[in-house]
C-alpha cells in the first residue's frame, strides 16, 4: 500500500465523451479527479465552469480536487463547494488575503490547497503553512495541458517538505504539469504525495493502464 495519490486531470479528457472519460477514471486505480477551472484572466485560457463540474460530480465516484486558476477566488468558493469539491486549491498569486481565503474554504468543510506558479518560491508560504492541507506545485505555467515539465520542481518539493517539517507533517504536496511515467518515481522520491496527470493519461492508448502504471511506479 502507498499514500501516493494519482489525480487524472479532466482538462485533457475528450469533452464530447465526458461520461466515458469519467467512467474510465472511476474504474481505474486513480484516487481523485483533478478539475481545472480557468477564467481567461489569471491564465490565458478558459476551460470550463461550475455547471460542467457539477455534471462531472454527478458521475464521479472519487473526490474532486479543484484547481482554481482564477483571480479573486473568494467570489466562487461557495459555488465550488456546491458543485461538489472535496479539495479547493487557490493560487497564492491570486489571493490578497490568503489566510482569510483558507479559513473560508475550511468553513465550507473542504480541504484547502494553495498552488504556486513556477516562479513563486515556497518560502512565501512560511507564515501560513500550518493552515494548508495541500500545496500544489505547478511544474508548468498554468493554463494549458501538454506542456513540458520544469525540472526545478524537484528542488521546490524538497524545500517545501523542509518548510512544513515539524509544523505541518500531514501536508500533501501535489505536482501539476508535465507529469508522466518518466518522472513519477523521481517526484515521489523527492517527496510528492499527489501526482496530477492530464495528457499522459487521457492521450494514452490505454488510459486505465496509464493510471495503473503511474500508481505502480509510485508504490515501489
Ligand atoms: C494546467 C493544469 C493542469 C493540466 C496538466 O494549467 O493545471 O492540471 O491539466 O496537464 P498535463 O498533465 O498534460 O501537463
Ligand atoms: Zn491543475
């Protein structure tokens, strides 16, 4: 058994066959659904919104891990909860009052996550680390699937684990962007707990098997 979690990113699914894609994740050894919400402002793309997420939640048999790539996310926390979120992750760069936002997420009964863009140092989380359930380290610039993994992420994983050590040992470290069978083992070795995988799962010839392989290499 392992504590490492695999979270396929629905952004890479075929939206015209969404029900089949959800069933694939349900039947696979995946742990969570990763749901990417974009606003065209915080990131230069728009994915889908809460009505689509709610439709996904109706069929999903695993928790929804929601990654809000939107400015001023406080406006949508209730919507996000109502649409079925278990984990709500906001961007550090999009929150003026991050501590307040994390409290609001907890008051809704959700796990609270903070995502860091590739340029944002983990040290900026020092004074709020005890209030976070999950940190999502972006290993690509957010907005699009299928981009190349940024190697510096390994260093950030180690730095983050050291920052949380003794203060928040239950912290989950999630890595999002460019994750595949090629780097999964090294990521968990560095200290990652949750691997988000979009194109490496949904574009695979056999997506269920791709999830199985990610699970296998992180269980060794
Ligand atoms: C990017 C999203 C990711 C994306 C990952 O902005 O946050 O979750 O779906 O896709 P891949 O795994 O293809 O890099
Ligand atoms: Zn994401």
